[in-house]
């Protein structure tokens, strides 16, 4: 079993700032993912809408090109 101290010791020896940033980003992503379960916070109606949208996305005739979406949304941004 790996202990926190072993992880701390390993990180302590890393000198490369970019590697430290990657380690931080990875650990932070894991923490945020555990702390925030967006799906669990949705209402049944919202979950149904997401699932319906997902199913519709499987039909390419119902998809909109990225450029068209950007153009439609540009007036709001």
C-alpha cells in the first residue's frame, strides 16, 4: 500500500516545474471529480433530457456542424 508520505517524498524529488504542474493537474482533476458528481445533482427530468440528447446524437442527420453552432451562438456572446 502506498502512503501519502511516499507520494510526498516522490514529489519532493521532482525538480522539473512542468512535471510538477502535470502532477498537480492530475491530482486536482481526481479531487474535483470525486467532490463534484454533476450527474447526481441533476433532477430526473434533466437526466432524461441528457439521455435523450445522447440518443439523438447517434443520428448524424440531427447533428449541427461546429461552425454553424459558433455562428448561432456568436450573437449571444
